[in-house]
């Protein structure tokens, strides 16, 4: 959702991926340009997941929107 409508490709990286049968987490970074002035944005995101029957049933991302 954050990157929908972008005409330029974003750079996405991830690390610290951990998971077990019920839960998971990862850190990921999205770097892209935003708006008419093409302001550079870097979002450092912490993601958490809940799994059931081998599928993601909950996914939450948290990051500082203003930073």
C-alpha cells in the first residue's frame, strides 16, 4: 500500500528474519522518492507475523512515519 502508484522502483532490503510455527518477525527497509519534489524517503520497518496452518493470518508493520 505504501508504495502503490510509484512510477520509480523502490529499493527493498530485509534482515533479522526469524520464525517458528506460530510467529515471525523481520526488519525491512524501503528507499524511494516521494512527491513532486522527489524527496528521498527511507522507511525502516519492523514487521511481525502470526501464522496458522502454514499461512500468515496477521501482519503488522511499525515505523516512524515522520522520520
